[in-house]
C-alpha cells in the first residue's frame, strides 16, 4: 500500500461559544495531521489492514506522550459519504473535566 501523511494549518470561522454542539470542542486555528493510504484489492482485506495499521500508529503516539485516551468506533450516521468506517480518539482534558477529541 501507498502511505502518505499530510500536515496543514486549519482555520474555522466559528469558535467555541461556551456551548458544545454534539460534544465538539471548537477552536479557531489548529494544526491537523492526516494519514492517507491507497491499497490494492487482491485479497479484499487490504483497506481494513491499513486502517488498523494507522490506528495502531496513533495509539502508539498517544501512549508515548503519556496521554489518557480512548478510541471511539464511530456509528454509521457519523460517517461522511466516502467513509465506511471511522475512529475518533479523545484524550482526557483535566481543565475541562472530560474527554475531548484530539484527532
């Protein structure tokens, strides 16, 4: 499989107004790192294996940073059109007293 990582600075017009719609903690500017992959379809399991590899890398990074985190396997109604599966990772945010999305 081909593996690519991309880093970008992102901006949102909206910010956190003290209300958290659907549990989202919004900030105006953030840096995002995304992993992308392209696989063959020889066995039919290549995409799932690559997704597991990417998730494993992220869990390793958060563990090495010493963060208390949890992985959420998102339900189908939370997926965008091109996605068939999605994981969110949330870290414990002591200042907020709850978990918040970090990925």
